């Protein structure tokens, strides 16, 4: 069991990034293909009125996915802060988690900037849709 936890500190960052990002990418591709194929079958079976119903629900599904993405990124960010505070108060063992946007960790800062870019992208995309 201890060997399973040790790979996060030993494997290269690129391999870990692929290992954890490929399932999310695959889920987004399956999600989009499902909607396209569903539109084709419903369009042939029911008609144009049903496609308009799908056109209404697709943004709702995308908004749900965006909110789940934001909650996940925010939860990871808050967990990193709480672990760091716990280490500084000597309530948790020191494990090398950097304080977000303050500590000098190269890969940590890079991933935080990518996550903030994703959050801002979701925010700007939804703001454009709501306010034109």
C-alpha cells in the first residue's frame, strides 16, 4: 500500500499530468459525441422540434460541467491551503505541499496558473453568453 502512494513523488511531472488529465479529456470527448449522436437519432426519429429541445439542454449540460470543474479546482486549491496551514501549525506532518501563489515551487505554480486560466476561461465564456 505504501508503494502505491510513493509514485506521485517519484514519477516525472509530464507522465503524471498525462495520467490524470487523459481521463478528463476522454470524458469531455465522450460527452460531446453523445450529444452529437443523440441529436442525429432524435432528429431522424422525432423531428426538428426535438432537436430544438436538445439545443436548449446542451448549454445546461455544459454549464453543469463547468461548475463541476470550478468546484474541483477550488476544492484542490483550498485543500492545498489547509494542508499548508496544518503543517505550519504542526498539526500535520511536513510533506512538501507549497502554499499557493506564495511558495517557490515550479510545477506547483505552473499548475496553479493553468487552473486559474481554466477558471477565468469558464468565467469569461459564461459572461459573454449571458451579457453579450
